[in-house]
């Protein structure tokens, strides 16, 4: 009995390219999601009388390593009113919380899943 396989070279080539394409695509997906979360959080907190500069302090940083891609989203303590992040999100004994980062992240969850799935599909295509 013999077996003839055709098209295997193309499959092997696609799998060899997949890691680079996957990392690039995942980075794009994570960056889009980080931007969406940042913008949503800014819009949720915008307009508060005592926090006029706080929304602009919300930023994101992307880190890509061989182990994966991560995004850190939140107020930059080096920007005006950025150090108020924990107080604003979680409140204090004298100030009620104003949740904006957590809800923005929760709202983006379906987009993260869809973006990662698309990244994997594109890398293997």
C-alpha cells in the first residue's frame, strides 16, 4: 500500500510562518482592545467637575515578549490627576467609587476573544 500526499509543502510553509504572523496579529488585536478600553474608560469618567484632567491621564502600554503580548491600561501617575486612579475607581470612606476602568474592560471582553480568534485564523491561513 502506498500513499501520495500533495500540497504538504504549502502546509509546512504556512505552519513555519505562523509563529511570526501570530505574534504580529495578536499584538494588533491586543492594541486595538487596549485603545478601545482606554477610550471607553475616558468617556465613562469625562465631565466630572473635580476631575477635569483625569480622563486624559488614562493611557495604555503594550509589551510583547516571546511568552505573549500584554496591555496595561489605566491612569498614568505622572500625568495631571493620574494619581487619583485608585480613589476614583474604588472610592474611599468619604468618596463614592466611580467605576470606569472595570466596566470598560468588561464591555471589551467579547472583542478580545474575537480579535484573538481572528489573529489565530489569519496566522494559519
